[in-house]
């Protein structure tokens, strides 16, 4: 069965590009207060459309602590992201982890023909709903049709201790594309053309309802172009960009960058797009993505001359 990163799905669902920038900045500077254990037991997971910071906690005691500190955390977050930033803090209720038996027996529970395209994620404590992630809208509908029988099998498997009470309509899996590049790249139009083509292919493969998400490290020109391209499309389209920043408090910058890159690769993007002016200028992150088995497409194009840049700018203004 394929691996799904639950934190990635929760982070990407319904978040704008600006909200993702705020969240990345908050994570890079976390924890907000000099309270022992806070950073390890309470963490930011999203910023909603009302600009409220959502937190999760490791235990009920830490949820209570986070609620007591909510005003101070909100003030810290507001100062960090600036005017129009975070308006409040929501401490989420606990999420029941998925029983190991359900993960192991999932193909038998939902059907082997659907087991790789609809994956179990978590159980909501409040409602007892089983949350799943589907590749396409068609897979989501098929899973919903099978839900009564799937729930019956889960209850039979787990017995009286079964925490699953109901079925939540599946979240559609975001299509994630990692964008990397070299520092001397200056062909904005080519980046946007390739992104448009890739987005079109994703829609053809998965359907128009799946979010198209660009992941990047914000330290190269193609990443900046990709981020702006996504911001222009969202809304109305379900396109977003997320910048993975380095922990600014880290003593060892190189180690912090390596950890950031590994966290990014651990989220298993569907594709890596690398924009380089020459093959030998390929960034290390591209090689790491290839070693991790992530499909990669390398776009090689020489730097534009000043005249070509002027022509490109004129076309944009036309």
C-alpha cells in the first residue's frame, strides 16, 4: 500500500498561498514562548481563511496549556507575520490514531481493487469518523458506496473496542510538484509554460477537483516564479505554493538545510521539476529526489540575453 503523509494533507487542505507563507514562517520560528516542552508538544498545523492559527498538541494536558497560552501565542504570531496576519488561535481536539490492524488489513476491508487509490488516514475523536484520502473524485465516490460494508468489516475486525463510528467523504489527494533550480536561471516564461503543462497533465490524470500544490525551498529563481504563478491562479483555481524554510534559530545552517530538504522529500511529491542553465548546475536537491525514487524532469535552457529578457517583458506587458 502507498504511504500517505497525513500532516501534508491537513496542511494543504483549503489553505491559500499567503496562509502557507505565514505557516512556514511560524514553523521556522517555533516555539513562540520560553516555556519548557512547548515546542516539542504543541505545534502549528494550519492557518484558516479567517487567519486563525490552528495548533495540535501531544496530550490533553498540553492542549489545556496551549489554550491557556492562546492569547500570548496569537500576539506573538501577529507580530511575526505583520499587519493583517493571525487573528486568533484554535487548539484542535485530539485525533485518534488509526489502529494498526486497519492499516494492515485495509485491502481486505475496502477491496483490493481500491486499496491503493483510497487510503485510511485517521479517526476524528469528536465524531468517530474514519478519514480517508482518495486519488480521484471517482475513487472517492466508489469508496463512499462501499462505506457501509467497509465499516461493518472494520467493526468485525476490531470488536467492541472499535473507535470507528462513521465514514467521512474522502479528502482528495493533492498533486504535489517539487520545483528546484539553479541560482542563475532567468527564463520566467519557460517556468510558467512547464508548470501550465504539468498542471494540465495532472487535471487529465486525476480530475479538476484535486489541488495542485507546488513545493519549493524559496532559495532559487524558478521557485520564486512558480510561487507567484500559483498565487495568480488561486483563487479561483485550486492551485497553491508552499515554501519550505530553514529554521532560522539553528546553530548549524548546513545541517538545518539538510533536515529541511529531507522533510520535504519525506512528503513524497509526485514529480520534481528542475530548471537549470546547464546540466552540471543541477542542485543537490534534484539528486536527492532522484535517489529517493521521485520522478524527475530536468529542463535545461541557457540564460536569456538582456535582449531576450526585454522581449519577454514586452510580451508580458502586451
